[in-house]
C-alpha cells in the first residue's frame, strides 16, 4: 500500500486513516473485495480454470481464491459456479 500512498502524495498511515474515514474499511480490505468481485465476474462469465481466475483477479492462487470466497460468500468457487455460472439464469451473489 506504500506505492498507493506515494501516488496519492500521503503517508501510508494517512492513506489508511482516510480510507477508514471515507469507506469504513482499510485499503487492503477494499482491494481484496475488489479482487474477489472480479473473480466472481470471471466465474459468472464462464472461466472454468480457478487458477486463471485467481491469477487474473490478483488473488494469486486457486487456494487463496477458495479461502477468500468461502470467507466472504460462504461458497467455494465450484459452488459459486454451480449457482451463478453461465446457463444458470441466476444473478450473482454480492461478496460481503
């Protein structure tokens, strides 16, 4: 997050405080949520390889994707695909 703070011309502590004040979350929690939302969209659109979903969304590995999805949505990536993937006709679950 120090790179982001530098781009905003503030210290990392100031960036953290401003994120907390404006968004009610930390920069890392916000970024993780955005990455998970992207991963969900990729799964909904039909990306079948979870390793690719993890890499393209910035989550790193399929294991990390699984852990974060389970924690935030209560579903594994496979369960998410079965519920919200192509051909299910159902809308997405919003990550918390």
